[in-house]
């Protein structure tokens, strides 16, 4: 099983319990994302001093960087209950009206993947966020009547991995927006050490460094790889995680020294061996590796582009000379010319 498989598969009860146990419960415990952390802290302190609910918050960024954790921290810091749901779960405006009408004063509503919410519900949310009311339609046709329903003042925390898909009217109704970026290696190592301490795992310094290099700057991945290496160490290494133990364990899970997994390698091999390095369209590339377009675009592509293995241009995706070298292949003479002045494309 590769790391992408970890992200796409359903979590076991043990994994869910472990992830919940490793979540920081306050901003002081939250490692990394210093700028965002300070901004959220200021926002919440000001709200507490006014004895008022905080402004609506929009969090964007790749999966696994802490959006859900931050939403829970907002609730804890404000001393408020939290209601958790997701965009795909709200298929009708009535679903959203039911949730909103059951909120209490000051409650936090966490709406994950907010960009995937149904359009009628999205339009209802505009009014709820701005005026704290919804219009419930009673009846059909010419005899239909809109009954306004007042809502308690609540704080919406929206999370999205695709901020560009949010319509402008919705984005504009958030009082604070923040983008979470991939974590620095030092922060990832601190997260690994903290998680190892909470899980009572004996881990050496070289193992922390090795795990940090392969975690793709993502805390969720770091914690999951740590648990899998722990499993290997318990079976083969007297429960002590060293650098060598980490390398052997991650070789089994197909995560290489750069953090590339099975899907990443398949994408790079397809680009190079089937399409001569590219450029190639995203749909064609996804078909070539046997994955959905969404999986390639959201799970693999951000890391491959950020790490310099692939570029996006108006003509499609292309492998860089670094990708050729990583697969032990020599780039063709014309390859560098493919990547001059790259322009991000769809």
C-alpha cells in the first residue's frame, strides 16, 4: 500500500482514534503555519474581548495540512460547541436549513469541502452568513410563500482544497481567509517528535529526519507513516525506530527517499516512457495511470509540481529533467527547452 492509498482509503477505527489523539487542542500546541496561527489567534482574542462570535473563517490548502484541526481549535478557544459536516453531504437547501436552524448562539459550524455544496444550498448560505436568517419556502408554484427564519449568531469555518472553485459572492462573505501551505522540514520533524512522544514510540534522531524528508510537508502523512514504521519496528526491530528501520519499512510501503509513492512514480513513468516527457493533457495522463482525473490533480500533482518533478503549462503536463534523473534516465537534448518560462495551466 502506498502513501496515496493511505489518503484515499477508509481509515480503520484504530487510525481514526490515533489521528484524533494526535490533534493539537490549542493554538499553542499547533506546530507550523506561524502566520496563519497568529492571525487566527488575533481574530479569536478580539472576538472574546467583545463577547461576540468570531467572524466567518475560510481555510484553503491541500489535504492533510490542518484545516479540520484548526476548526476544532477555533471551537475550543472560543469555548463553543462545534457542528461538523461537509459540502457533498448537503445536497438540497433543506439539508442546510435543517442544520442552520438547530445551531445555538455562538456555535461553530465546520463545513469541509465547501466548494462541493449544492448550488441552491450555497445561495441560502449567503443570506445565513450575512443576515443570520434563512427563507423557508412553503408551498409550490404561484402560491409558494417565503417565511423568514431568524438564526442565532454562529461562526462558519469553511475548508476547501479548491479555493478557485468557490464563487466570489461566497468568498466575499468570509471575514477572514487563510491559505495553509506545505510545512517546512523543521516543523514536520517537530510534529513527528510530538506524535512519537504521545504514542510512546522510541524513535532516533536519524529516523525523525528520514521520516520528515518523506512526509511531503504534510502532517497527516507524517503521522500515518510514523504509525506504519512503528508497526514494522514492533515486528522486526524490538520497537525501536532507527534510520535504517525507517528506510526498510517505507520501502515496503513504496515511499521513496523523496517522498514519491506508487502513484507519483506511475505518473512520472507515464510522462517519460509513454509521452516522451510531455506535454500531455491531464485527462490523458489520468487514463494512462488508471486513476481518476481528480485523484491525479489533487493528490499527486501539487507535490510533484512543488518538488520540481513536473510542470503545468497551457499545453499540458511535462516531466522536468529532475524527473528523468530520478527515474535513472537521461533527458533528451531538447528537454530543457520544454520548461523555459513555464506558465501554470488548467
